[in-house]
C-alpha cells in the first residue's frame, strides 16, 4: 500500500470508530469513496492488469464495473451513464461511435502516436487495442484438406456440432465476427440461420470455454479473436488458425470519458495511461494484441494489417449491420448452451 492511501485510511479510522460506537457492533466500517469509476466490457485477463497498474502508479481508489455492451447501451439509452461511471474502457469502436453524444472530447498528449483509424476525429473516443477475428481449428482432427478458408466454410455439413463460438450477445468479439461473417454472404439472414443449425447448440458463455473445447477436441473449429488463437499456438498445442478470405474485421476497442462525470481529471489521466508506450507494450508482450500506436511493432509472427483480408470498417455502417445481425440472432437463439455444450 502506498503512503498516500495509508495516510488517508489512517485519518478515517477515528471517525470510523466513533461511528461504530453509535451502531450495533456488527455494522461495517464506511467504505472509502472512489477517485474513479471504470466501466469495462473487456475480459478480466486484459482489463485487470491495466487497471491495477494504473491504481498502483497513481494511488487512486478505483471502482471497476463490468458488463456487456448491451448492458452499457441500456444505461446510455436511459441516460444513466454519468451517474454510473466516469470512463468506459474496452468498448468496441462502433458502439462508441453510435453513442458519441455521451462522451467528452479529450485529445491525449499521446494521441499523435495513434493511427487515424484508431481514434475519433473529434477525440470523443480513443483506441486501446485492435484484434481481428479468426477461425481456429484443432490440427489433430482437422486434416489439411478440411481446413476452412472463409466464413462460408463453416456452413459445410461436416462441421455440424463441431463448431464452437462464444455467445455474441455477451462477447463483443463474437458479435463483430458474426457480423463480418453474415455480411460477407449474399444473404445474411440465410447465413445466420444455417450457421445456427450447424452450431447445434455449441455456443459458450466465455471465450476461454471456446478455446478449451477446441484444444480438447470436443469441437474441431471455432470463432475467436486473433490474440486468443495466437496464445494457444504459442503454447505448442495442436492448434492453428486462418484469417477468413471473405473478410475479417479489425475493429478497435477504445476508451471514452463520460460527459458530465464526477471525476473528469482522473478519467483523462486513465485514458492517457491506456495508450502510453509502456502500457501498450504489455498488449504486445503478454496479451498478443495489436497496439494502436504507430511507433510499436506487431507481436512476433503476426502479419501486418495491410496483408489481412479486411472487411469494410466504416464504424457507422458496421454498427447498423451489427444491430441487424444480433436482432436476427436473438430470434434464432433464446439462450446460450453451457460450457459443456449441453
């Protein structure tokens, strides 16, 4: 514990003891108020190291609220975001762009190092990382001739019940991948219907369950972020992956300061921290994610973005397509299956 935090808590102890004497002995001590409230949709293995490091360096008391993009959208639609948090972290660029009116413009001193596609033109949001979607497969059970080449390959009858995917209503990465896949076809609704039939219930609540199902051979192929697939491949497991030839999305997730929030200065400091060189290096070295900074290299072994078969990344158009995709998907599935596919 750093000196400032220790000293602040020490000053609060006498008041806490006095209050304790006025109530029953079981009454809890009063909680310290937060210096910053962060709302994130990122997996904890990505968000926690960044938030924890920021807290240790700044000695701020941080409250973290986690949820899905859909839960965030409900807060925005009900105009309750400013009373909920100060900053949103790890939110897909299409969602950030769709709700631009809720964000406070802020240009970080580090922003000059970012590629233009990784921040809003008016700096209403700033990118944190960018991860394309891939098709993962188990090399023990998928022969060389069977390896999928594109999203349409997943509709082949031989994959029925052998495809794994995280629930797109919970996972932003799955939602983005599903949107790319459906809209690469001539008939998105027909594609989604056929994919739902081929999945045969193998929809999981978390990305880690998808990875395990494919690593264990329970499923043969699956949809996941490049960073997760690369993590498995580096463990020398019987795993490989392809970038769908009919278009994958390199959709960044980013950070935005909530307009009218209680702690704008702390929120700006946190946003700065997310794109600092040392923070972005953590993405490369420990999370296999692509940095949004131009002055940092790619993680070893990953192809440059201009070599990937990328889908259209117009954020406004993608947001509309994703809403349509999820609306159709929700009509096909009422709830995801469990981690064992049952």
